[in-house]
């Protein structure tokens, strides 16, 4: 078994302990959102939504992420070479409460140096941190490109407003001063736009732990690098009853690392997700390539690859002209070989920056995963990938189901995937254009599905909105009370009944297809076509319903947890009381957000039926522990607004932040822009 090298034994022990605590707290936060009032979690109730046990011992509660059965923690301990005699104690410590009593102690232990090895370790840490910094700088978004994307999105917004917002905007302006009864039902789970990130409750996790100041930046980077490597390592679990069967990067691991980075005061999006994750991915692919090239090296010892390997340049931030080479698998496996072949002329360019010891340090860390990372399984290098999963035949009465790449992060060693799903469109471009200006660090794909039915229902709604009857109703102020009327289950005006009947048949078909598309999406994720990497799912309107149905399907087997990291539902046509939101929540390791608009009366009209008395997620909060409810009424003029306002909402949510956030300044600016 290889050693982690970069960390000394005591430091590895402390790192493993901190990761265990973060893993347990990440599970607790599935139902105890940071920043909201809550009682201190006791040892009797420390389990998450996945467990109803009141056990006093972690070893007796298999539903816990830190339990041996989950196989989420002990392989990490084994990778870190922590004495197995200490494992049970670390698990029990991780499951105890409150965690703040332990985090500080392990941070202090992590800062300690160990005799003669401290000098060598510090040199490695420094070199490794420099390599991480260089990688992060090389991946910074080009400002001109960013401006171009935003300008393009503004043009799309203008086009959409001109075409679709007139009727709904009139209704929106008429009801601007009326706060619907829905808002009165909002409970403590609903985010305050004024300051969502600084409520009371589990506050200690919202900011760095005080003891983190005793750690150097270099030590923090080394800890996160080694822990990420441990999460990816294909180390077998001794427990035959473990429920974790999938290889690769588990979403629960990624959420725990996010929390740990918060405690360490390390910027996730730049330092961890863009730099460390990419370096580890490149290192793993390089190791895999080295193994595949052994025969060739034997035949030709003077080959370039042999020289790279002998020089210890295995995991050295594989960069060419500031761009990472295509050496990761998953969604574009064919690019691996070609991309890796282009690596030769550039590997040495960073030596002057990070020094020869930098390459040695990175190679050392990379070497610790050599032979243990199942690259093909972790990153899907042997799979067809999402873009190859276009429906070859009609399946389950779904005629169209196809993934399309969007953004610029493909084939660049990204260890997370984002799938974006539109659900209210007027032409096929609307599957892609709402998401084009979004800038983040993941590989992004849009799902194009059932365009014919979606266009039909969207057009039917728009035709009714622009009809003389609808205009007259809005002039009379009929829409001011429509949502209150719906929620109170009172009699509808005859004209609204006629409107709903006009829309109903097309809407019913679209809802049915969205449910079936959700099951297909679950099937895709279970097959690992995303490369067995954590997935973020974001969708609006019927696209949000596709996501929810996907989660419901995954929840049929609790062992499917660990695939989905985050979920954002916008304007979701999903009943609140008629679906198992708790089960869906268990399938999402990190943040689960329901964004709703109290004036989206079109959603209420289109989705009336029995769901009106059951509540509707797109127009009111979902009172389920662990769901972040965000009121976006100030941004949404009507249901069609999600075409162009989705990106704005996502920016305000700051998804890469561990705890709930919804920026008030951006909200006010957006409201002024739309008024």
C-alpha cells in the first residue's frame, strides 16, 4: 500500500478525523439547514433524514454516512493509513454532538509538525500549493469571454421580453402591491431575501473555525488534496454488507469536502473545484495512461512517455497555453488519447514556477493513488457518455431525449457534472439559450426532451394570454385574486375554467411525458453515463418536474444516494402533499432549493386539478426539513419569465457556497431592471 507522503502520520489521522466529522455534519444538514433556528442536535437524534434510529452509537445505526456499512469513511481511513484500531473511535467522535468541541482540537493536531520529517513535508506542501495556484490562475475565466456571454444573454432576455412577457407583465404590475396569502404560510424554512446566509441556528459551520488560523495555506491545500485523492481511491471495503457499490466520486464525499473547505477558509470554486479536483483528475488519468503504456515503454525506453514518468511529472498540472488538456473521461472518452498525446511539449513549462520539488510533490501525491484509483470506473472513461445517450428508439412513449454539451469545460478534467433542463419553451433554441451565459466550473449539459409537446403547451398558454378574453380579465383585475382563490379551493370564474380546459389536454400530455423523462434520466444516472461524478440538476417549469421524478425513481432504492449533489427547482409544477419530498431530499447530498413565485397564476391555472388543494411547489414554499425555499416573486413577472431570469436567480443563489444564500443586493437590482 502506497503512503500519502505529503502528510505525516499524525496529520493524516487529524485529516481523517476532520473529514469524518464533516461527512456526518453534511448528513445532518440534509434536514437541519445552516442559518435557521434549530435545537442543538443531541446524540439521540443526531441521525439525518435517512434514519429514524435513536441509537447512542454510530456502530448501531447503519443509516449514518459515517457507519461502516456506508463504505464512505473506512476506505478513506485505509488510504490515509490510519491505524484500524482507531477507526471505530473516530466514527463515534464524528457522530457525537456538538462537533465544534472536536473540530478545533483536530485542527490544532493537524498543525503540529513531526520531527525530522517536518522540513521535507513543508517543502512538499509548498510545492504542491504553488502547483495548485498555477493551475487555478490558468483556469480563470477570460473577462472578455465572460462579457460576451453576458451580453449574448441580455440579447436573449430582450427578445423573450418582447415576445412573451406583455400579458403576464401587466398582471404582474397590477398585483405588485398585493402580498398573497401564500406568504403568510411561509414558515421558518423559507429563506429571507434580506440576509439568507446569516440567520440563527447551526452558525458555527457558516464561517471558518477559529483554530484554522494556526494552519498554513500550504497545509490546508495538502489536506484537501490528499482527502480528495482518498475519496477517489478504489480501495475495497472489508464489510460485505456495505451499501455503496458505485466507484468514483461520491456526491456525499464532495459535500463533506465543501464543508471542510469552509472550516479551513479555503475558496471552493477556485482552489478546490477548479484546481485541486482538476489536478487529481489529470494525475489519475496520467497514472492510467502510464499503466497502459508499460508495454510500449519496454519496447522503447527512450520514448517521451518514459522520460515524463522518470522525471516524476505524473500529476503536474497538465497545461497547454493556459488550457487543460483533454485527459479526463466520462462524457467525452474519445478525447482522452488525443488530448494526452498533446501533453508532451508542455509538461516542463511549469518547472520554473513550482520548481523540481513541485513536480516531485505532485507526483508523490499522484503516486499515492497509482494502482488504487479505478480511473475507468471513476470517470467513466470506458462509457459512451451523456452525449452518446440520444434515444435510438422510442422508449416509454418518450420520443425525444438527448443531451447536448453547453459551455467550455468539456474534456478538461472536471470532476462534477451539471445537467440543465428547460420545461417551458417556444422553439428548440430555448433548451440551450437560457443556460448559455452561465459561468461555473462544471461540465454542463442540457437535456433536450419532448420539444414537440413542450412547444405545444407553451404556445397554447401564450395564445390564451394574448386573447381578447384574457386581456379583458386582466384589465378587470381578475388575476389579482386568482391564486388566493385557487389555494382556498373556491369556485373558479367560468372564464378561467374555459381557459384551463383549453390548455388542459396539452398540459396533461406534457406532464405525463415529463414524468417518463424523469425516469429515463434516473436510468442514465444509474448507468453512470455521467462518468460516476457528482451531478447537479437544475430545471424550471416542467424541467423541474423531470428532476423531481428522477429523484423519486432513485429513491426507490436508498443505495442510490451519492449520485446527486445539488438540486434547484424553479417554478416547479409539483404538488407538495401528493409526493414524497422527504424521500427525494434523501437522494440529494447537498443543497436542495425550491424557488417559487407567488404571482405565477398561469402555473396555477395550467396545473389546477386536484393539486391545487395539495399545494404547488412553484407558487409556495415546501414545508419539508432540508428544503431551501426561496421566494423569487420580485424577479418573476410570469411563468415565461423563467426563460430569461433563471440565470439571474442562480447567480443570487451562489450554489458553490455551502450554506443557504440568496443575495439581496442582486435581487433588488434585478427588480429595478425589470420594473
